[in-house]
C-alpha cells in the first residue's frame, strides 16, 4: 500500500479493529485521564509543559502577525536587540495553519493558539501510531501490528512527547523518523521501487533542518543503507545512490 495521508488515517482506524475489540475504549479513557483529568495536568492549570513550547507559540503568533520567514529574532525578548531563535519555520507550518484556521472561524488569537497547542500533539500522536503500524505490518501478523501501537502508547516517553501543550519539535521529529524507518525497510524489501529512497532522503534531510537531535538516527539509517547497498550490489547500490543524492541536495 503506497504511503499517503489517507493510508496513515486508514492505519490509525485499523489499530482498533479485531482482535482488540473494546481495548480502544480502555486506551482512550487512559489517555483522557493521563492528559486531561490527572490533578497535576498542565492543561488544567493553563501551563505548557516546556519553555520551548512557549517559544514556539510566540514565534508562530509573531510570524502570523507579519514577522518574516527568515527573521529568526524574538523581538519581545531582551529589547531592542532581541534574541536569536534556532527553531525552524518548517516545524511551525502545520501549527500556524491550525491557528490561522481557528482565527478564521472567529476565535481570538490567544484562544486559537491555545486550542492549537492542546490538539496538535494529539494529531501527531495519532499519526505516529498509524506510522508505527505501517512500519511493522509487513513483518508481523496483522493483529500484532495493531498491538505494537498500544504497547508504545504506554511508554512514559511517548506520553510526555505527545501530551497536550507540548508543541516543540520532538513529536514531529519522532513521526518523521518513524515514517523514514518504514521507507528504508520498504526500499530494502523492494529494491526496484525508486520512491522509497527519495522519501527516506527527504524525510531525513528535513528532519535534520528541524532538529539536530535526529543526527544520530540519520547517521544510523544512512550507514545501514550504505552497508546494505555494498553487500547487495545492483540494484541496491542504485537505491543507495538515489538516497544519498536526495539527502545531499536537500541539505546543501
């Protein structure tokens, strides 16, 4: 099945099909409790989990109010010089789009930004679980492909990364890395399909632009592809070359 948003959404829904009838309701109740009802929830107190989340939100609102794409200065800090901010606009694009939509629906800027900060991590979490199922479903039985998403859900790091209000780049980075890993596995499974090295190269290159933390994974996946290409020869070498060219051109 080709990679697309439609297929990712289809895989999200497929996680809750038999043989796991009823488990979806338990998981959703757990998520609501852990993220919204728990007495120490950041959401209920009106706080964002991390200072980076506030900086992202400030940069997004300033960008929507006319700050330039290449202006990486937060002018409201340490005026008049301001403070350089290293966050990428690429990571801000989907969040800015949500804020823009909410504002067009009549919400004030503060309300639009707050609602975006609450729901955007949950959107990323759903796509992350769908991508996880897409990665493993060709290698394990269908029912276990769904179960893998539930297992990952209960990891503390997953809950923290995708909790409401946590809008820094880590959730997006995890999603991009998961999809890139799936692309690498599929290019190795089907060396004649030239789409997968292109997708993997683009994802890793954009991931490097968004967050330096992805560098160890970029080196790991790139080394894996290179070793595979050397061991397999043609057409694997051609696929490795395509991946390397895409990665290099995008990072120039």
